C-alpha cells in the first residue's frame, strides 16, 4: 500500500521538474531540522519561511518539509504517550505480582 505522503512527494518531484525552482536538499533540511527541533510548530514554521524567503525555493518542496516536520512531532508525541502507558502497565503488573507473591513462612517456627 502506498502512503498518501509518498504520493504527494511524487507529485512534488514532478512539479519541481517543471517549475525550475530549487527544492530543499537533504543538507538544508537537516540544518533546518536542527534549528527548529525544540520549537513549537508555529515558531518552527516562521524559521523555515524566513530561511526559504532568501532563495528561489519551490513552495511545494517547502510545504512537504513542513508536513514531514509536523508528522515527526506527532509521532514523537504519540511515542511519549505509548512509553508512559507502557510504564504504567509494567508498574501495575509488578505491583500485582508482588502483592500476590506467597508470603514466606514465619521464621520463628523454624528457630524453635
């Protein structure tokens, strides 16, 4: 199954061939990614827009980068939720296990 993102990427690549504008290459995307890593999405979008305003960048290429950044942030948020839920499940299982462990026999009865 082909994801919608890959379809959009193919369309953008085809459009870039016709527009003559440059797209964000992998090095530029990496640099921008580092700059906007900890910023809220609105601020990150402003940084990206300021960067591309200095050049003749294909708007679809820039939009694709923004979509990828937003998707990455969404995945990170869901990963944190999943880790938190997993940790809670482990805590509940460990507590239930400890609570239901057989108690050791009374040591005083062996010492007599």
